[in-house]
C-alpha cells in the first residue's frame, strides 16, 4: 500500500517557471525525503526534512512539511531543462524506520 | 569512491532460470536495500538489511532471497524467475535505517 502519494502525476511547464509538486501521507513519520530520478537512472537524494521542521531550502529547491495535514510540497524555482525528471517523496515511518515511496511526479521542462 | 555498484546492468532470463544480482557499497553504510521499480510506479522494497548479519522482508519478498555477505555486499537471488519479476532492480544503502539512501544504477531484468 502506498504511504506517500505525489500530486500531480505529471507536470509540464516552460523553462524559467516554478514547479510545485505535492506529497501526502497517511501515518506518523520521522522524516520525509525527496528524490529525483532521471530517465533510466538510479534515484538521487534532494532534501530530507524532519517531522519537527517546517521548511528547508537547498539552492533552487524549497520543501515544506505540514504534519497536521500530513503533506509536503517541493518547489523548484526558475526551472531549467536539466530539471526534467521524475520526483519521488519517501516517508520514514516512526514505527519501523522503513522508507515508503510514492509513485512520483513526472516533470517536463519545455525550452 | 564508487558509491553503490550493481551487476549486471541488463539481464534476460527464461522462466524458471535462476540468477543473483550483486550489490556493493564503499561508503561504510550499515543498512542496505533491494527495491524493484515497475513502469509508472514508485519503488517497492523487496528485502533490506538494517545491519551486517540481519535481513528482513519488505513489501514484496515472495520469489526472492537475499544474503548480506559482509558489510559491503548485499545480493538478491531469484531462484525460479517468473515473467512477473520483469522489472528494474535498484540496490541502495544508508548509514542507518531512515537516513538518506544512496542508489546504484539499477539492473534491468526481463523474464521471458
């Protein structure tokens, strides 16, 4: 069963625009992580946000976490063609430390 | 540092054949994982090893076995491959469970 669900499933925007994708989950977590996967490659870690944190930044990435709504969002500002990829959220359950993965958001940046 | 390496990169099997996927990490991580990824889906955990000497089932363990050979190496074995096991398999490692995971490049397996 999917703990994390990303929304939207696919997103296509113009280069230079901001991209926002969301992740919702169902049970209590220790942390939530965002990863990027370029086509046919392994996943690359972007940001980890702990359950007691509300916002984190890394370069052009901004992640927010709302534990009351059990949701997180990933904002990519000033998008570039190289940002074209699938983005996954993964939640670490506080019950057994396992990471549970969503199905991902496929982001396409049009030049 | 090579990070996480996996072999082979590609494999085609016939139904009923067996094979072992190899994974090694050089980051001195304690925890290692095997996932499968099917088209349009996220990762599903097959087995994991929280620390050297331990292995546990994940979400989809049926049809697979694992061995944590030492701290560096974690192998996944398909004893009798089935077409439903056609997938891309990723190995990952982390310093501790729940930490950031580092992924290998994946093995594309096709079972005919």
